[in-house]
C-alpha cells in the first residue's frame, strides 16, 4: 500500500515502542507524515518497564529514514490540556491532520480481593479510556477543519467484548472504548470522519512479555519463562498461535485508515487469532 496515504498526516499515541511504533511505521510506509506522542516515562502502578524518550527518538529515526516528516512529542494523554496542546503544536508544524490512532494504553492486574488499588484503577482507566477521549477531542477539530473527512482508530482489545479475570480496570476501559467508537462514528459521519476500533488479542510487546504476566499464566512456577507460558497463551486462541505480532495489528489499522475502508465506520474489528470464538 505504498503511497496510499501520501499527503496525509497521522497522529499516533503510545508511539514510542510496541504497537504504537509499528502503527507509526506502517502509516509512514504508506506515505503519511506522523505525529508521534508518548508519555515516555514510568507510571508508578505499572509493573513492567514503560517506554522512554530514547524509545520515542528511535520511532522518530525510523520514520525519518522512510522519507516522511515526523513531529514527536512527550505528552500524557491523561492530561487533556497537555495532549491538546501537543496536538495543536504538531498540527501547526505539519499543516493538517487526517488520521488518528488512539493507541496509548497500559495494563495491570488485581481484583477486589487481590488488592487492585484505587491508583491502579484510575491510571488504567484514565490512560486507556479518558486518554483516548482526550486525544479524539483534541484532534477532531483539526480533522473536520480539513473538510475532507478522516479516520480515527481506537485500540480496544478482546477484553472490550468480554471480561478478563484480575483485569477489571483494563476490561472496563476497553469496553468503554467500543462505546466511544460507536458514538463518535455516529456523531461525525455527516462530516465523513470514520471511527473504528481494533481489538487485539495478546500481542508480543513488553505489556505482555514480562515476568508478572508470565506468573499469572503459570502460578505453579517460581520464575516462568516465555516457553513455560506459550501453551497457556495458545489455549486462548482458535488458531494455533500463542500471540500475535504488533505488525498484525498495524495492518488492520492501516486498512481502516485507508480509502479501502471508506465506507467502514463504527466497527469493532478483532485481530485475535479467533480468541473471541472460544
């Protein structure tokens, strides 16, 4: 799809690494210039190492190597003033905004009986749900100002359509994103702005590939390795794979952002190896 998005500008949150970096690269390969946003620091309740400014710099380097313009910004999507200011500044430099991928998200584990703290709940919901709202609210005036429509893709999860034990905060936020997707799709259809969601299963990123997650899947082992949890992850899927790659999600994001999906809006698209069939 090289050149499919030529002349367009795409905003990606959570762009420093993982799915966000992959989305930014795929959109750039398709011809888009990129606004890359990431908090680029640790949130205190997150149990795996989060991205750094060096990671965001690497995303910028890769996009530039593809011959595309990029503005990278350190900003926290939980802060509506901060993210709107970041978007305004970047759009003023690149001149327009056509595509938004509201991808920034964090994870965590716990329950009422297993010590899910108020802070952990708030950080996940504020990042994954309110952060997506803040991103859309800051971006939409720029998209509609262009007068030619646009595409917004929100990163939900298979946890947006079913409960996940020990992840009430995560699943609640991801459910909320589907409601947000459908509502914005209705509100902005008359202006040709399409709004869709992707629903990945487990993706091979730092959010999943870490000792805390491995221990949840294999509590019988003191220090489970990736090989110890492979079969447990695969059991969640209809297709014979334990997890998917960031690029698998990026291909769906690119499709939804492109004119090939020009009449697709309000859709919650699983990229889940058949997880939701089970």
